[in-house]
C-alpha cells in the first residue's frame, strides 16, 4: 500500500453544502483542499427538498426574532439561544447571497423570491403559520449544492474526489489549553487503494450525518458518520447524540423522503379511517406541527390501530385535493418518486408513508465560529472545525425545524470557513507527521488478511433492525437496555469481520466494513446518551419518562470514549436568552 504526502494550509472534509460554503470562504486566502468520498454534486445536501428559511417578508409580514422564537421553541428549549439568534439574523443575507451566486429560487409574480409555509414556523410568536421557506420547487438542496459547487470551480478550489478520510492527526502543543493542535488527516483513495497523508494547519469536518444506523432512513448509504466517528476515537466528545429526528413522511417501507413541502403546499395526513388526525394533536397548525410531534402523532395512530397497510404500520399523505398544476409546479420530484417506487398516481390516490430516520441534531460540539470544543468549559482545540449535520453548534437543540438544516450549513459553513482562513494566517505549518498512516494501514491490513467469520452486511442489518425497533420514535429503559446489549455484542463481533475482496481498486467491501465500525461506535453513544436522559424532550421520547423535566435536564450531553471502548457522560448547561421555557403547544 503506497503512501502519498501533501501539504495544504486548510483541509475540508466533505463536499456537501457546509463544506463547499466553507471552501468558498477560504479560497483565494490560502491553499485549501476539499476531500470527499463522493463526487461533490452527489453529496446528500442534494436530497434536501423543501426549502431554506429566512425572514425575508417577501409574501407576508415576518421578522428574524419570530424565526428565532420558533427555532428555540421547536428545539424544545435545548438550543443555545445566542447561536440561534446569529443563524436567524444572518439567514436573510445568506439567502440573498445564494441568489447572487445564481441559485434559481421560485419567484412571486413581482419577481421576488417566493416563500411557503413549513412545519413549526409561525408569525408573532406562534399566532399562525407563516410563509418563511425560500424554495426551488422541491429540489432546493440540489440547487444549493450545484450553485455552491459552481462557485468553488470558479475559485479554482482543489478537490480530491473519492477520498475517504479515516483518521485525524494531532500534534502536542502545551502552549494551548487543549494541549494539542491539528497536524493533518489520513485519507484512503478509493480508485487505487493508496493512503494519503495531508499535513495541514486546520481541518474542517463537514461529513454529514449517520442515519444509516437505522433500517428505515431517508439518508443516503454514504451517511455513516465517518467524521464524528473518527474524531470520537481520537478523544473528541460527541454532544446531544440522543436527539435524532425522525421525519414523519418517508415512503412506506422504503424511507425515501417526501418533503414537508407537500404539507406546506396543503397536503393532509390521514389515518385508515380517512380522518385528518393532526387536528387532534396540533389544532392551530395541524399537519405543519414540528416534525417530532407529527412523527409521534403518526406512531400513536398506528399504536391505537388506525394505521394503513398489511401491517397497519403507516398512514396516508393526501394530495388529491390539490390542483394538478400546483402539484406539477411545486412538487415535481416527490411525485415522481411516488410514481417510480410505489406505482401510485399522487394526483388521484393518497400516498402511504411512515416516519423515517432523517437528521442528527447531535454531533461534534462547536462554537458559533465552527471551532470544535472539547469539554464542558468549551475549550477550543486549535485548528479543528466542523459544520453542517456532523456538527452540533446547538441551533437545533432537541428537534430541528424543517428548512433550518439548509440554513445551518450555509450560515455556519461560511462562519467556519471565515474563521479557518483567519486561523491559518496566524499560525505556522506543523511538521509533517511521521507514521501518521500507521493506524489506518494496520486496520486495513487486518481486515484484508483476516480470516474472520462475520459478514459486514449481516452486522449492519442487525444494527439497523435493533436501532429501529428499540431506539427510534418511542424509547424506554427496557428497549434501550436491550439495544445496549445488542450494540455491545456487535462491537465484539465487528473485531472478527471478514472481507472477501482483497483488491485495491474501488474495494467497496473494505470501505463498507470501515464505515460499519463508525456506525456501531456512534450507535453505542446514541443509546448510552438516550438511556441516561430520563425525560422526554423534542425527538427523544421516553414512554417511561413522558414529561420534560427542565429542573434537571436543561443541559447538553457530552459523551466521551473510554480507553476500553465504554462511554463516559458529562453535561454542560444550555445557554439561554430572551425566551424562557414553556409548554410546546401548536
């Protein structure tokens, strides 16, 4: 296995919306490389459908303060309010900037950027639903990804495509509180099987989520938590991992996302009796309640025997009452998905759906400038940054509002890139790490040379089945204890995993085995964090502890890896602001 060495001032890991926006900010200011295990335009940002919210007030009265309140309330008061205020204030400039980059937003008859309703977004602090989501039909993420990639090409950003980053290298530095600083990353080149060591002053992780730990998921198969997983192994804690969002409307049995935009355009959720059941759970906003509430409402309908399908484990999304031209103009992609995967004409028949694993609110802890923090005192590790779904600046708290994810990647990708450019201008290049690739080489050689008996696909299926059955929408001590035992067993069995392909060129047998290791590691953290939080808040719902307990649990979880592979939990306070916790009613 050959080893190649490179030197760049800054390295960005991941080429979705957050990584590309960071690259734009850094380009021209220093030598930057973007490493991505996919071709950039295949990144999962392209699957985001519904919109990007900003209080433009183009179609009705709005303000960033109302947006901030909705985000704080939607987060079930676990979000850090100073970060939320920054995101909501900067949202307006971020959308206008994308427009100037060339993004083809839908337009009003007057030529302004059009806006539509989305779950949990209201005017005047909860009075009624508001049109805040800026959109490009139902392919907004796709358009953002294409637009940002074009801007990176324009700026001659250097891409290393199909390079999977597998390790992080630090250098000891007693002069800083963290005791170490970034020195480089180690990547595996899929086309050749070679290893590449990138010496760098700073690295920004924008590697996406890890929803593939669940069986029913809207996430692409590439979302395996590589970035958070490898940093966790290198001593970086993970924040708020118990909070994972389950989107209410995934295609029945498949999990493929059907955007909230469908309900924003007037789609209605119905049970087996044809009842619009959300009127009982959220009488003001109905089907446009926040995602955690809608998902639980759907699962309650199913539990009480009003589900559809042979197993009575789904409900209907009904678009049949909408004008056909509105469906064609505003929802072209999702209706094509329904026709392709279900053989249903959504203009005539209701669409079977069920909740699907969708978004990680937790991840690598950062401050508002994208700098990674490593303890409850928010100590910064110099040169290490994160943005997007893999990061947790805690603007989403316990539950993310729809359209805030595309906003998050653009705002904090920009802020992270800007601070990274400042940092690399102030520090020198570290020495080239000697033997930095040793751990990765040993891991790969062990898998290739091993005579293990465990199959990657079988272990992954068992993990996904267990997490779906016992750590999804509803949780209990009993279900989480069972998940703990299963994940511990999978951890032990993973050491005996085998791969049949011993080749060097595009060895997906190998890369999938490596990815599984991160998934198991992060599942362990998710379950441990969920088991410890004995309350229900946002997307984390405990049947055995159904109430939110602000007195005890108004705090973020920090999970660190012990030397023996166990999980150590500590906590840090939520940062408050203008909005005091209150009951979430919609």
